[in-house]
């Protein structure tokens, strides 16, 4: 009896939960053949802390710029570019930091591939 139960547990079965992948339009809507454009603003923070034994921790903070960006999505490809323009950022006596942010995303079936680029100066 033990061998029969053990064999039934270990016997592989084919289980089909879904027959075909479909999009739930009640949750989100896709526009596969349309170019989607956007304008956005962002501000990124990247603090860095060095712990210390008995001494005060060293806290480094970046010059966070308020960026204005443009983005586009077509099918499963997304490209976003943003730049911290001078008219959006008041000088606070911390020096000048310039930079360009680039984001490229690819969303093939069941995958997400992200490429990020930050080009900073100052």
C-alpha cells in the first residue's frame, strides 16, 4: 500500500491553468500600435552614509536637481530622457551640477529589461 501511495504522489501530471495568455482590459488597456508620448518631472536622491564606530557617521548628499523630461513608448520599448534645466533649479551655494538621465526599458513577454544611464558633471 505504501508503494502505491508513494508512486501516485511522485507521478508527474500535466496541469494546464490557462490555455492562452490574454490581457485583462478591466485592469489595464494596451495600445500596441500607438506611440505614447509624455512630459514628466522628477527629482532623484542618492544619499550615502558611512557608519563609524564611536564617531559621528559621515552623511553625503547629492545636489538633487529638479528635472524635466520627455518620454516615448512604442509596443514594448520605452525611452525616457530628462535634464535639470537652470530655470527649474535655484542656486543654493552648493556648486553647479549638470547631468542627463537616460532610461530605456524593454518589456518582452514575461521579462523586463532596464538600461539606466546617468551622465553627471560637477
